C-alpha cells in the first residue's frame, strides 16, 4: 500500500512515460486500488463475446484510465487471413471500451485444424513475410483503430529462416506501417534461448514506431528461459528498459502478469519499481528527431 | 505464369492467329518482323500484361500460403500430436516446447475447471493426459472452451466431478462479493 501511495503522491508521473498493467479478473481488485495507472490492457478475445464489460473495467474507465486491446488469436503469421466476424466483434469491443490501440503478435496460433493454444514463431523466410504482410494489411483495412505488433518469446526457432528476428520484425513493421509493441521480457528470453545480443536487436528496430513496452517475468528451466508471466521482472529486463530509454522516448510501459498473481502490496511494489525506472533521467537523452517522432499513442494519452 | 518475349517464327501466323492474339484482338502482323498495332491495341496488350503479372503475384502468394501452411502444420503436428519432427527445427527445442505447451494447457484448463469443479490432482492429470492424446488441438475458444471440452470428456467417461455443486456455489458467492464490493466503492 505504501508503494502505491508513493506513486500517487508524485504528480510528475502524468508528464512522463505512462504506466499500465494487463487487466486480469484475478487482480481486478488490486488494480482498482492503484491510483497511479494511466491505462490497462485487456485481452480482446476474453471480452468480445460478453454482453457487457465487467463493472470493474467500467469503474476504471470512469476514473479516466485508458483501456487498450490486446489480441492473441488473430494469427497474423498464419497461412489464413483472420476471420472477418471476429474482426467485427473486436471493432465493436474497441468502440465499447473507447480503445485507441489494438495489438497482436508476430506469430501464428493455428494451422489447418490444429490450434496451438500458444504463440508460435513464424519461419522468417521471404514467402512467410509476404503472407504475413498480406494478412496484416487485410487486418488493418478492417480494424477501426491503429494496429501494433508485438515480438514473441519462443523456445523453438526455424533453421530455414533467412532473416534474423530483429530484421524480420523491422521489415514487417515497415511494410505494413504498423506500430511496435516491444516486449522486453520476450526479447530477453529469446536472447538467452537463441543466443543473441539484445542490444544489437534493439538497434535494428524502428523505434520511432514504438507504441508501448511490455514488461514481465520468467524463469530458467534447464537451459531455457521460460517467459512465464508468473514471476517478478528480472533485473536484466529492467536494465533493457533503461537502455531502451537511452535510445528513444518510451511512451508507455506496462506490467504483465498472467499466473501466480501477487498480493496487492507486491503488485504495488512492482509497479513502483517500474515507475522508478521510467522516471529516472536516462544518461543519454534521445535525439530531437526521436523526441518529435513520439507517436499518436503518447499524444492521445496526454490529451486525457 | 511466364510470358515469352521471343519473336514468332517465320510464317507462324500464316494460317490463323494464336488464341491469345484473338483474345487481345490482335491482328496477325502484316510482315514477319514488324508488328503493327494501333495505340488502342497497344493499350489492350499492356492491360493484359498487367493483369497477367497481377495473376502471377496472386499465384505466388497462394503458393507461399500453401507452403507456409504445410510448414506450420507439420510443426504443430509434431508439437501437439508427437509426429516426426520437421528437419527445420531442433530436436531438443521441440521437446522442451512440446512439454511447455502441454503444461501451459493443463494449467489453463485447471484454472478454468476450478471455477466449475476441481478434481483431485493426480486423477485430474491422468484424465487430462488421456484427453490431450485424444484431442491434440486446443479448443479454438481458448482455455475456457478447452475446459468445457475436457469437462464433457470427463462426463463421457463417467468421471463426474463430485465437487461440482459446491465449487460452483463458491464461485458464484465470490463473484457476488466482488460485485457488491465494487458497488459500495463507487
């Protein structure tokens, strides 16, 4: 409780990086107790068939907390385009929540009759890129809100990939003119599992497209780092956030927790730590060009 | 589809023009090496060429989709059903990923099931293992759909969750408390 009060008492929060959290029913009460939040992200698929939004979310909206949508099943990296009826439902949900941003992952989740139930990496080939770009352009034509794409964590990687992950992500974003939802926990996980330098990865990304950042925890099992969203954020991921802030303006940062939900105090502590990293002045300030290129998302949130 | 740019052989058009020429309303050339076309004809040829290139791109995209589907299906089949693994993926990575997916699915279903009915741990897992073998694909509606599918599987196998009613009421009571709290806090 103390931690959340510290955040609430600092009015400078509204002038800097926005702070958000992934809204889950299990922590709905704890979230409603956090006065520091600027936005919450909801999983669109969990709400698009509901007749009405849960009261807790409506309450947050009354408190001027922005709601943004996050999808997990549009499968932009799959062989088939997204279902139009699903897109209609998502558009309806966006209108209902007043969401001004929608995102999904650079992944696939189904092939023919098989559903993976998890985000799977796409083979990074020219052919897969063409299909993915076509799928995303199809999505963007039908969605009523701007679209962002998130990098995923994966244990498996395709040997037949022609591009490395950062190149692939950058190319998809450029070709589809999409925003970037950068998950630093996923980046950290892949850097361990596939052995690359996360800083080099960051340098290759079109950071002027950055909409917001996901932060989450994970754990090592044997040789692999598992992006569990059930543990506290490791220091290495905080360090990546600090590095990212040196490279560009970070419009918003969000905490993701999907399992082993912490107590209200623990949640406050974690949000407070995120807030501290976000408000600490970066050693190297971003260039004027980077500052000017702060995207619509930051401006939209600033208007509130 | 390939477009040949070679010149017609001598005397090739003497009998009758080829089919594609008649489709484009191209008259046979008056002389062998000189093709006489009006601007209108030229426009038609260009339009036709453009269309052909467009079809060619669509064909290519369709081919890309087919190949991608094949690769991704093979990958999922290996992860979920346990088929022979594709050469383009590392064996160890696949094995770890497959176990991880199974555990994730189990946890997700367990969480959803706990809202309806919780079985004893060991029993639940044994039946879930059988269920996953018979239903390798996760339900398209996500964890709740999967949980519902599993629940039906348990019913079909005579494994009716004994604590269904109690757990159900507990869940309802919890929801009611939560809603009341929200209401009073407004």
